[in-house]
C-alpha cells in the first residue's frame, strides 16, 4: 500500500478478520460446509454461531405426562403406545418415570419397535419388538415417579415413530391415564419436540400373551430423552443467533432463511465509520498520483458512498 493514511485501517481490518477466522477454525475445525479451510481465505469474516461440536452433542430434555388426578388413572399390567419425533433430529429415550401402586421391589420390562405398534400384530408378535429394559425397581407408590433406566435407548429417527411396550410382570399395578377408545392414536402430550399418542392397556403378566386389551389409555409418567442434530451438532437456543451462511436459527431444530445481516445495526468495527467521509479519503489517496492510488481512490469513493448511503 502506498498510502499511510488508509494502511492502519486495512491493517486493523486484517487483524480482526484473522482473529475471527481463527476462532471459527478452532471451534469447528476445517469444514468446507461452513466455508472454513485450513488456510484463511481473503474474505471478510462472517458472524459465528453458538454451537457445540463435541460428538455427540445433544439437547437433554423430558416430557412429563404424569398426573395426580386419582380419578383419571387405572391399573393394569402393561401399556402399548407410540412416541413420535416432530423435529429433524434423532431422539434417544434413556430413562423414564413410571407410576406404579407398589412400594416394594417390582419387575419391569420395556420393549420398543421401529414404527407404530398399530402397524403390526404387536400385541402377540414378539418378533417385531426389541427388549430395551429388564429391570428391578422399588416402587414409590401411586402418583409418585418411579425411575426406570433402560439397558438400551429407545431410538426414534428424525420425524419418525417408535412403539413402546411397558409391562409390570410381577403385578398389575402400572397406572395409565384413562382416555376413550376413540382417542386411540391421537396426541395425548407434546412438548414441541416429541409427542405421546394414546395407546392401549394390555393385561397379563407374561409379555405378548395378553388376557385383555383395552384401547384408550395414555402413558402416565415422564420420558427423559436427548435430541441430536445432524452430525452431532446442536445449535443452542437463542432469540437471534446466526449461522455462517447468514441464516437465523430461531430454535435449535428450526432453520429459517433470512436476508443477509444488516451491518448498520451491528456494533462491529467498521472502517467507513472511522473516516470523515469517503470523499475525503478518496481525495487523500488521489493526492498520491500513481495509477494504483488513483484506482484505489475511485474504488474507496464508490464503495464508501454505497455503504454510507445505507447507514
């Protein structure tokens, strides 16, 4: 650069650019999908987003459908119901609270299947199910949560469905919430990420050998789950965070395209704000009568006028 007036501003811009780019590279690593290469490109830095990159990094949440209304729950051995994901993320259910009458040691078995239990002969066909939990628990009594930790997580594909079968093999004291037969398959509880559907009570202490089936009951308890985004990345909740492609992320599971950032509203270092006007800068550069400085003066003037007109 042949002009000492503008050089400090360009040096400051390059310094800020290198700092932001280095931070992004350390956070994400070389990632072509984010425009990050091992060597810094000669482009203006883009705003970064709040992101977790440990694998897998997931949202930990729960959905609570336990009720203390003694008039709306009934006991039986088991319950079959569906859990649906309504987000483009893999859901993994790892623990649950159930509602049982007993306060002593009880045997609980939990089965899961891919897809709805209503699409297969699930009541009697054990082959469509996978045993994910065979546990002994000490019950906490009616309307008090009894924690069950699964041996294997119940996995639900993005915007998919999984059938769940919980059976108490030592007693018929598992509480479910009473609905109606007409409610079978409808949503009984939703938290915006997963939803529980009304299922059916299944009688009998031996799995898949039901002595009675009663549709119109929903899960009465709590499901604890994680939700993992694509490639294990999860965007933290924010009212206004930006991806490197200038998209808003309003929720961790929703991506809505938005216009590019309006830099005039951002408190970022802006060389144009430090100059008294693009005209004075252009004239200062043009005073160094070389072909390069004259061309740069025209460029600065045009760029400065287009930027300041929007400020």
